[in-house]
C-alpha cells in the first residue's frame, strides 16, 4: 500500500525571546499566574521585518535538508496558517518562490491551530491518490502580529514559529495511517479575528473597535478544546484498531499545560507518552505540532515503527488527528 511517509522534519523560531518577566512590564500580570494557568515560561517573537513566509521557508529548508530532497522535487506545498503575509495570495506561494520549488502546486489551509494537521491530511490524501510523490507540509505563524499586547487575557498565551515535514510516497507499513478532520462553525465567535478581511474593512472608524486582533473567550474555549481533543484521539485509535497503550508518543497542539494535562488524563495516557514544549514556545497555533515533532526527531527519540498520534484543536472550531507510524 502506498502511504505518505515523513522523511524529514524542520523547524524555526525567531531569535527574540519574550519571557514572563518581560510581560510583567507590559501588562498587569505575574510569572506565577502565567506559569500556573498556562505552563508557559517564554515564547519567541518575530523581528520587525520577519514574516510568516520567512519562518516557513527556514523550517521547510531544514526539513528538505534532513530528507536530502531538492526543492524542485516537491510537487505539492501546503502551509497551515492564519497569519499569512497577505490576505491573499497564499503564503505557500511565497515559500514556493523562496525555496525554488518550481514544480510544486502551492496553497494555504486556514484551520487555525488545527492548520498543520489539516494540511497534512490534504498532502497525505494527494500522495495516496497517486497525484503527488513528494510534498512539503508546513505550519507557520506570527501570532504576535494579531495579538492585542494590552490584553493580558490573550497576550501571554501566544508565540511565533514554524515547523515542516517532507512527505514521500512509499510502499509499506510506515507513514500516515489515517487522518480525521472535524469542524463546528456554530461557535466561531469564541475564538476569531473579527476584521480586517471583507466583513469589516480597514478604516480609521473600524480601527477603534480593534477588530484586527485575536479575540478569545478562554474559559469556553478550554472546555471545548479538551472535549474535542479527547474525542478525535479516540476516533483515530478506533479507526486503527489501537489502544491508548499502543501510542509511543502523543503530540498534542500545545495550547496550554492545563488543556494538555486534562486531555491526557481523559485519554488515560501516561506522562511519558505526552510531548510537551509549551513552556518554551507558548501557543504557536498551526506551528506547535510540527515544531514539537522536529524537536523529538532531532533529539533522536523516534525509532522505526513508533506510533505517533498528532492531535489538534483550534479556531473555527476545528479539530483533527493524524495517526502516524514512524
Ligand atoms: N495575569 C493575571 N491575571 C489574569 C491574566 C493574566 N495574564 N489574565 C486573566 N487574568 C485574570 C482575569 O481577569 C480573571 O480575573 P477576575 O476573576 O478578577 O475577573 C482571573 O484572572 C481568572 O480569569 P479566567 O479567564 O477565568 O482564567 P482561567 O483560569 O480560565 O485562565 C486562560 C485563562 C489561561 C486563558 C484559560 O481560560 C485557557 O487556557 N483557555 C484556553 C485558551 C487557549 O488555550 N486557547 C487556545 C486554544 S485554541 C488555539 O490554540 C487557538
């Protein structure tokens, strides 16, 4: 059976680190509050002229280098992002040009924090259908650009970063085993950016309402996130006739430590099965899962045959899982 196999991973985070101590000087908060409520200690923030496409390009190049694949060999390039360089065209087209991936079709996927898993599903399906041989899947965000740095409810949570994987069509048991995508648009306003797309156009008048920032009702999002992450993880296990014990590594979207711990508890995962790096990067939305995957891979912690469950939840709402055999 032809599967999409991950043959290289890469990631990139901007140089600048913003600590909880730095945030204490910006809004009324404390390191103690942030650490206890979110588990986040620091996050990376893009430089003034550093854009999502720059982060994505660096992560993608790292993944290509690890895979030993040239950019021209890629025939499909997908970026999961909600903080693209432009409203349109796709940031994927900028990355395609930066890399010289001249033979790749390029498109963005907008599924907020589930963006990478949605993008992975799109590329995996295309490979399994025989329409692509090698694909580049990227999750990249500069959330810092849509955060209200005066709002302590949200500004402490997010960071910038990118992660990428190279997929190759291979015969065998290893690769993406299944993907599971879900959405519920009925509660969209619990987590969204009200403007400036085409509903609320940019104007001096509109700017007074600050619609260009991320808006979130944290308490409500928390509950739905835990429920949805648990639900889709169980769906993925059932589809593959697996049990929780079969998972070697659970890589959830790194939203905050309490969501991760509550989800792990509901799934009855042991702490060694759960990968956590939210303390160092915060919530980088669509980038958290590929960033974490690259960290474990580069640390040499993955061995052939390992079962990985990628589990995401984000604005939309969207939620998604991917079962992977390494
Ligand atoms: N520092 C100090 N106090 C704060 C801060 C802060 N940074 N932020 C809020 N508070 C205060 C509030 O004002 C409130 O004070 P009040 O009781 O006087 O009104 C108090 O702390 C409690 O606020 P809550 O919002 O109830 O705090 P909660 O325990 O729910 O924690 C948090 C807030 C961390 C945002 C939590 O709701 C959460 O993690 N939600 C999920 C958010 C998330 O991860 N979203 C992303 C998932 S999807 C995606 O990745 C896009």
